[in-house]
C-alpha cells in the first residue's frame, strides 16, 4: 500500500535566482491535472516548478530543511510568502555563514517582523547550520549524505544523533518530498509522470 502523501499546504522549497516566483500561466496551465492542493499562487508555481524536483545543491538543501522547521504548526503557504525575507535574514541560507551567527543575530532575527519570530526555531536553524558544517567533514557534502536515505524515520533519527533539531519524521518527510528524494505527486498529476520519466533517463542519485 502506497504511503499517504502529505499536503504541502500544511507541511513545505527555493525561489529562482531572481528571488521572484514565476507564475504558471498559459493555456496548458489550466488544462493540466495537478495535485489537489495546487489551486492558487504561489502554491501553483511552487507545485509546477519546484516540489519534487531533485535538489543537489547544499545551500538549497539547507534552505529547505530550515523552512520545513519554520513551517511546524503553520501552513506552508505562510512560509512560502515569507521566503524572500528568510533568504535576506539568513544570509541566503549559506550554512557556513549561518553557523557563525551569534546572540546578536538571534536578537536581530527576533525583531524582524518579516519572518517567523520563534526563538526555538531560529536557534534550531543556527544549530543545524553548525551541525551541517561538521557533517560535511565526514561526507564531503550535505547532498552526499542526505541522498543516501529513503526512509524518513531513519533519516530523522540519524540527523538527531548528529545534533540537528526540528527534524522529526513529519518535517523530514516534507523535506524529502520537497527536494525530490520522494516523488509524492498524485499519480494523475502531470508532474508525477514528468519526474518519473526524468528519473528513468537520469536517476536522481
């Protein structure tokens, strides 16, 4: 029996280099069958252009991990609309730079009304950057580490052992869906077929 798919509306992604979200327009945008949650912007473009697409860049992987943690208890749409602000506040999610954040940075972030001001989540993001830097010494890249896993519970437990926080099974599952470790688009969704064909030609890892 296939595992239940989480709904990113209440679970977790990375904007283009311009920092602006492209809008899914045109005749084909309306006719395609999509996952039920992709009904409006910015969720529509996120679904079409990001969710489930394999990610192998450490900075982007770290961004997804942080945003998934920030989402806990909130809707993903809320986080998605604040993503530009998060990128500015967290040094574009460069883990080396975030690992160097101090108590002054925590104070700065707690005063930033454009992001989610939760001290525990902010502290976890900084702590996770430090843990990621240490992890790289063993595996070379975060990408090389995280793509070795296909089970959310196993990955969650291993991350916890390595000092990561806000990475319970639910958050890790959403992370794996977002970065393409899992293709959890609905079977009738056009993106499920696209991603399945892409993996057949070039495996994600």
